[in-house]
C-alpha cells in the first residue's frame, strides 16, 4: 500500500509540475530566438558592462528592488512596442510579455493597464506637465511613510495598556 501511495504522489507531482516546466521551456526558447535575431550572444554585447544586472545587484531589499524592476520592465515594454511590427520575432515577444505579466503584475490586468498608461504619458506635453505639478504634493504625501507613524501609535497604545494591567 505504501508503494502505491508513492507512485500516486509522484504522478501528481509530474502532472502539477509539467505545465510550469513547459512554460519555462517555451520562455527560454523564445529568449534564445530573440538572442539569435539580435545576435545578442556575440562577445561584443558585453562591451561596456551590463545594462541592468549591476544595478539590480545594488538593490537588496525586496521593496527597493521592485522600484528598479519596474523601470527595467518599462524598458522591455517600450522595446517590444518599438518592435511590434516585426513579424519574425512577434511570437517570442508575445511569450515574454505574457511571462512578464504573470511574474511582475501577478496576472493582474488592471495593474498592467495602469503601468502601460504611466509609461505612455508624454513628458513634453504642457498640459501633462501642469497636471503633474498640480498633483505633486499628493504624490509626495503618498510616498511618505505614514504607515510607520500608525504602527508607532498602535505599539505605544499597547505598551500603555500593559503597564496599566500590572
């Protein structure tokens, strides 16, 4: 009986694991297609250092890395948008965009739409500049760490409560 349960567990692992393996294999295949198309495996590609990897190494905390990753993802979306009429690599770009969508946006279409909307905003438009300056205070306030103040107040209240009970 024990032997049968091991076989069933193994089959379940194979069934559950194979789609992700297939997706990863397809993802790597499409990256290889793009590397071949752009001749990105040529040794001269490394001249001048890496484009993103050294920067990513400098950012250790997960929340900080997300900031840099968003800029890098933005670059790739702009790159793919710039190459959208190239039918030779269209399938590869679509596959990679889908993987970026799943990994970076947690398959959330609304997050992706908001992200695309942000990267499409023209910075040389006077009306956009006026709106951006008008919203700057609210954006800066949203960036400030208010949640730390709430946590501090909450912990002070709990500390006072413990003192009173002693």
